[in-house]
C-alpha cells in the first residue's frame, strides 16, 4: 500500500499580536506534589492556537501528571492552567468542554463497534448525528481503519484501539487537543497517517499538546517542544533551536562488541552515553578525521563491531538533556 507523503509543516506562528479571540493555552508555575515527590515542579509553558507542541521526557518525568491537571483529573498543588479567559482548574466543566483528551491508558470500548464508539464520542461532545457520521467516516478513511469499522472493541489489537481512541478524542476537537502517547503500538504506516491528522488539527486552529516518547517523530512533526525531566521543564524551543547548541558538533557512535567494558575515550570526545552495546559521544567537527582514525582502531582491536559519524539529531540533544541530569540529579543540563 502506498502512503501519501507527510503533510507539509506550516510555519510556527510568529506574530506577537494577540488574536482577536485569545485562545492561548497557558500553564503557569504549575506544581503537583504526591507526598514528598514533586511530579511537576513549577512548569510554565504556552501553546498558541494552530500550534503543535510536543512534551517529551523519560518515563516518570511528569508528563501524564501535567496533562491530567489540564482537564481536571488531578488538582494542582499550586499554579495556574488557563485557556484564554477560562481558568481550567477552577472550572473543570469548561476544561472538559474546551479540551479534547486522549488518555495514555486505553479506552474501555469492548462492547462497541469502532464506528459506533467514534460516533458516540462525537454525539457526547455535542455534534449533530449527521456531522458526526460524516466526520467519523472521514477519520476512518484517513487512518485506514476501514477493515475494522464494524469490529467490536474487544477484538482489536492495541494499535488499532489506540487509533480508535484517537478518533474518539478528535471527532469533535476542542480548542485544545491533548494527546498522551498517541502513537504507542501503532504501526509505522498508520503512525504517519496519524501525524497528518495531528497536523490537520493544528491547521484547523486547535492548540495541540502532545506527549510522546518518540523523539524522531516529534522532530519532524511538532512546531515547538519541551523536555520535561524529574518534574521540571529543562528545555524548550523549536526542534532546530534545540539542536542549535550542537551545530558544530558531530555524533560518534560505536557499536561495542558484546561483553566489552566501555573504553576510555580520548580527551577530544564528550561524555559517553552507553545504552546496551551502543556507545554515543559528541565531538567537534574539527576533530572528525582524528575520530575516524581512533574509531577504526577500536574496530580493528575488536572493541567495537562498527562505528558511525553523523550529524547531531534532536534525539542527541534530548539524551544529553535527560541522561546528563539523571547522573548528577541536578539541573545543570538545562
Ligand atoms: N496518583 C499518584 N500518586 C503518587 N505518585 C504518582 C501518581 N501519579 C504519578 N505519580 C508519580 O509521579 C511521577 C510522574 O508520573 P507521570 O506523570 O505518570 O510520568 P510520565 O507520564 O512522564 O511517565 C512518577 O514518579 C509517578 O510514579
Ligand atoms: Mg505518562
């Protein structure tokens, strides 16, 4: 099956003028404590209408905690969440009307057929029977779910359930669309279709707040993103501005021979990050030829099976921000 190319990314909104209707979504100094743990520690961010904003961070960083507070599932310890003139914490009814939400956990749709579940979600959100039917059919088409449209929820795979949950969340999108790990378990082809629908929500004027683990997809698909680590927002910007600090750097990757200890790195290499047998370090562009000579020696000596030297990715910036900090438990990575 041929898949259409990813939708073109619209330029992020750069206008500083307030829109006539102010629908900016704002989180201000948000803190949520569970006993001694600050699951969210003074987080401030904003998402403009039409913007797709990614929230990245390792497991336990506090991403789901943040999004649950935006729709009244958890009460903040302190701080504010507003959408234009609406205080979403003080007015959870408004929050639920104005925000659409795909939770990280799967929806209980066992005894519903796929198209029924989506239409029902649209009717609950106040859509007319006809509008909801038309929109459901077009979502089922757009995400290539036709073969399951009459299937019962309990018979669906995790990925298809995820996509159905996504359709339920966006059949009648609110001003803010909050998606907690929407691409989990979804196959690569439909993941691409899903990202196109997410971009379409932005084009439609929704502010999209999207939690994801998938840094590479986020790099291609979000206008701005934030990295959250241990409850704190440690970096924020466009995907390319997040990489700016790495501009004159290259990533050197060694696939270590299984069982070898991490080799001592030469002084021109940055701190190593090892995941399994994959060792990544950063080097200055000017050290490229020295690095290749060294990496080839490592390979000849049997320490590594292969090596690669490449441009830095958003994932490298992300790993630098989050792994650096988990070692010393402080915020100097931000
Ligand atoms: N209801 C709760 N009670 C106590 N601790 C919680 C609760 N919910 C989340 N936490 C803790 O808060 C931290 C952040 O969790 P969460 O927001 O789910 O992280 P993420 O979605 O980024 O993986 C974790 O340490 C988690 O164990
Ligand atoms: Mg989560």
